[in-house]
C-alpha cells in the first residue's frame, strides 16, 4: 500500500474530490488554495489572543505539532506546504484557538487551553473505516491523503470544515 499526501479544496462543490484536484504529481498541492484556506482560518480567529495548531501526522514516526499566533497565516501556510510534501504524511488543521503558550513542546493543547472553537472539523478516513456520511455540505473540504490498496482501489482521506 502507498499513502500520498496531498491537499485539494473545492469551494464550488466541496463534496467532489478527484485525483486532478490534488495536482498532477504526487505530494503536490495547490499552494494558493491552501494559503487562502489558512487566511480564512486566521480571519475567523481575528480579534482573539492565542495560537492556531497545525499537526503533521506521518504513517510511521512521531507526530509533530506546530503552533502559530493568530494572524501569522504566512508562517502557518509555509509550514503546511512544507509538511504536505512529506511522503505518507497527513496534515491536520485544528479548528480552535489555544491560549498563547498553553501547549508546550510538541503538544496540541488540552481542552482547558481552548480559547475558542472556530469551526467543526469532521475527519473522514475511509482507509480506517471512518468515512461516515455528511448531512450537510461543508464550507471547505480538504483532501489530506490518499491510500492505494493492492487491488488498485483508492481511499481518499479528507477533513470537512463547517465554519461557525
């Protein structure tokens, strides 16, 4: 089996994801779309004091968590694009703001550290049997990874975002 990191965001029809949405090559993403999404995330947090979380989750190895101050969409965007290029890596955007400095080292933060929830994030991972059905179209849908099995079928993992 292989797992290839990729992003695809469809604003016109978030329920549809195809291989072409992720770009022509493996480990690629639409940098402008990702930057736009991260700008939206920071706009939702505008006026709040705290940090947004980006997690890089490799199939094997240690999860890395990165925190960015509200408004640092450029730094978060650059890191997201860098992490997306790593093979077999799922990149996760937290839909919450943490109290500044609450999470230490490589932590994502604890529930008591959450200043605000910006959105509902639904993690759909059919490769783990956790796809589910979305009753409403999300504001944004991000393809986080894709897995091919020996029989040639593909499972597209994604995150659905519902903005508050």
